[in-house]
């Protein structure tokens, strides 16, 4: 019974169920929200393991997580794409002031 699993175990089970149908793309919406740091690390480790076999798209408000697990990052504001670049470039040298303001915590 999945109700007896921890939040992190439930997340990993959801990923396992998804992988069973062999998708080309994994879409993860806030995959570590409400998880403790240990469970978050396990999910991020799993994402790192899967990245060679799948295209993975993650929606997150966690800038630290985005910088750890992604190759490319897109910043959207009110449904519009503001900027996209390699993760390293976007986090170290954003081209748009709104992107810089968001990643530095000036607004959320």
C-alpha cells in the first residue's frame, strides 16, 4: 500500500511507474516539494542516473536544485518565456534583468 510509504518513497515509486511504460521524456513538476533534504538528495541522485537515458523536464521554484540537476534552464514569468540558456550561463551571466532579479531572490 503506497499510503504507508514516506513522501520520498512515494516520489520514487511514481518515477518507477512512469519508467515502466518507457517514455521518451520525463516531465517532473516540483518533484521534491515538501520532501526533507535526505529524500530530496535521493530524488536528485535518481534524476542524475536517468539523465543519460531520458530527456527530463523539471518544473521547479528551487533555484539551487535547478543549478544542480539541469543542463539547460528556462525562466518563465506569468506564462511567458523570459530567458533560456545553459544552466551555467543563466545562473552566472543572465541576459535579462528580470532573470537576474529572480535567481538572486529579489522577487519570487
